[in-house]
C-alpha cells in the first residue's frame, strides 16, 4: 500500500441522504469542510482518501458529522464518543457509526 495515502472507510445506516464530513485536527475541527466530504459508495458506505499524508499530524484525531456539531456521530447510548485516532502511516481505517 502506498504510504503517502490514507483511506478512511465508513459504514453507517443507509437511511440518511445528508452528506458525511470528516472533521479533526487536520482541518481545525470544521464540521462541514467541503474539502473533507466523504464520497458515497452506496448502501451506507463512504470513503475519504488523504493523498498527501506528509501534511497531516503524526496522529490524526477525527469524527464524522452530517454537516454540523449538532449532527455529530453518536455512540449506541446517544452520546458523542471520544475522538477517533489513527497514525498517518496506517494506510486505512474502517469505521462504523450506528447513529
């Protein structure tokens, strides 16, 4: 796998037509940054590809939103979970959001 790329894959219920955004310490936690809109694959699956990982922090912290902090991902108890994290050298992350 190309170490200069990082793929974030997301699986979520397929009942919401709103776009999904990636927000984190790489974009000042902007929840609706069009540069970090995930690409919809279909059937509730999405992906995002960072192509220039050398510009990223060593440890990437992130969350998924539907365009605002009032639409941030939730855990199975309806609470906002802790930040997700991954090394910029990991190559990929496979995430799941239930709500």
